[in-house]
C-alpha cells in the first residue's frame, strides 16, 4: 500500500480528469471572471458496524495528499521529483468514509449500497442506509454535490473482502475504529482525514446522542 | 448581490487559479498516474455571537455553485451560456463560514482574526478564537489543508461593516442564524451550504453539548 517511489510532478494543460473552465458573468452591473472546474457529484457513506460497535473506514494512498505533505525538487526539465526515501508513502495515506462518484443511472442510495459492497465487503439492505445530508463541496472551485449517508451493518452482512475494484487499480485497506475511541482519533491531526469523515462522525454523535 | 446575467462558460487550459498537475509514481511495484492540482491551504472561522445567541455566516454568489445548478446551452462557437432569466442568481448563493486562504506570513489564528474583521466586521481578541481541527480537503484532487476555528464574539466587538475587501471585488452579505433555529436550518438542503459550515456547527453542538 504505502511503498511509493519514482514520484514525478509536471504541469499539464489537458487532462481527462480536471477540466478548467472560465466563467464570465455580470453581477450587479459589474463584469466578472471566475475559473472553476466540473467534477462529478459524489456519495459518501459512514459505516457503523453494530456487532462490534465500531466505525469502518477506508484508507488509501492519495497522490494529492502526498505531494502536499512533501518538499519537491525541481529538475532541469521542469518536472519536480520527490525523495521517497526521505518522504515515505505513509504521508499520503488518507482515512475516509467509503465513497464513490455519481456516474450510474440509479438512485443515490443504491450507489451508496454498491460502494459499501465494493470497498468494504458488506451487503447492506437499503433500509439500513439513512441520509445524513447533501451539500455543496468546494464552493470556490467545483460546486459539486456531496451526498452523505450512514449505513448500519452487522458482521452477518460481511459477504466479501472489499478493497475496491482491482481492475480499476483500487487499493483500499479497511480500518475499524471503536466508537468509544473515535472522538480522540477524530481530532488527532497527525492522522490524515477528509472533511466528509469528520462531518459524518460528528453527525453520528449528534444524532445518536453519543 | 444576486443580479446575475451574461453568463458564459468556456474551457481554458491555462489559468492562474487552477493549475492541473500530472503526478506519476510507483505503488507496490505498479506504475500509476494521477491528475491533481495545487490550491492554497485555507482558514475557516465559525463565528458565534454570544450577545444575541446566533451564528454569523457569510453569503456570496459562487459561480461554480451556480453553473452546477443550471442547464447550460451550447453555442456554435463552443462556449456555453445560461439563461439567467430562467435560472436566477439566487441559485448560486452559498452560505459559508467566514474564510480565507493562507497566503500571509503570520500564524493561522492571526489570519482567522483578520478574515473575521474583513468579512464580518468583528474585532475579536485572539484568545476568543479556538481551534476546531485541521484536515485534508478534497483528497482526490487537491489535498490542501483546511484549518477550522471557532470565534466567540459580542456586539461590542462589532467595529466595522464587514462585507469583504471592495478593492478585491468581494461582495459578501452577513447572515445571522439563531442557535435555537440552527439545527433545522443546517439540514435544510434547499439552502446551499458548504461542508466546512456543517462540520463546524456540528462540532459546536458536540463541544458545548447543545
């Protein structure tokens, strides 16, 4: 998972994944320009295993997190490299809720169910998945929707290994954090986490009075 | 604020604000490519006015939110336009915590203090600003740090109008939401909000036992 080497970073103007857009508009009579990009809406699922009173998160290497945690070296050809002996891949490991993009022709809760099975190996009935909320993510740059859910599972529902789709190169570890230890873990800033995870767990505390 | 017209959207490969990067690396012996971008770290401040028992948020027109809330029309020249009579600017209004990017040579809490004054007009003592947490934002694409704070203010600290820096074209409304009405408002999905706002308010409930 965290064995990372041969890291290079280079500017690219054209990518299938990030498409910058220039928006021009007039606001209250003043002409303005804003650069943004279109990204997919996403679904994010906080997984709570009732059998063992723990949350189940995914952990994966995130290149964007890694390059923001290291000092890069500029090369003569304009690229940047990273000394992966000095900056181990663990710096790029990020703890997140099970999640996926909205790119299928089915309901959001069905996408949530599929992601829980693919990434975490739990076959969870739809009625065990409840909506937390939906909000705008990255309002400055993307404005896409994040749809958050909470799924309550038991050990009986664990029908597969999870770990993501191997054919898509996904490499995902499952991490269980006991509810009683979760508050300390949640605010430990030495552990990389994203905002969706923190928001979802705080919702859980609020909703269930923990 | 929400009088929006003459909206055009066009692809742009080069922008000073969004610089796509291609990262190549080897993970567990497998060569991989990931596209990302560098964005500034940010500071975000949940403002609680103790005198009137309310949160103070900022509301502004976000082009990225707007174009994700409308149906665009493709033009012959490749640009897209929006019928602003059909899709009013209110669709792009977003409620957020007072926030700013980390681009100054001072501490995070000092940046937080400056943003509270610029955007909301409160001159808050540093000791009234407490850290909520820091986390990785947009782990898939940017991996920048979001630093969240909570500032407790009173009416006596209100020394200016707020509203942002006019010379930077900032156009910001202040919105007060009473604490007792905030839970209903927080989960009203018809009101555009970002994740930082929801996370911060849930932290407030958890921290103060509300």
